[in-house]
C-alpha cells in the first residue's frame, strides 16, 4: 500500500503507515512499506495511531517533511554490487 499524506492546518494524516519508528516533540519518523517519512517541527504529538488500518495522525507545527528509504532495510548483495 502506498502512503498518502493529508496536511490541513496543523494536522497531518498519514495513511499506509506500517510502523512508527520514533516520535519526539520536534521529530517523528514513520515507515510506510519500503519508504520512511521524517517529519520535523515543534510541538509534534501523535493524536491517532491505528496500525491495523495503517493510519497515523499527528498534530503540531510542521516545518519539514522528508522521504527516504526505510531504515534497516538493506538491499540484496547482488543489487548493491551491480548498480
């Protein structure tokens, strides 16, 4: 399932979340399938967490949203050798 982000005011809803890696008042790291979403800002709080429905809802002041590969997911050896 692909991740979907919906930002409205100071509420960020993420659908497709498979794991919450970490959360602090200034940063949240969420995994969506093979992608990782890093949200930075201030006053970040988890308002809703339902991993059965793959949904996370955060509230706060969001300054930066970065996307990248999921942490801990290494590529197969042959794929790394033959780039």
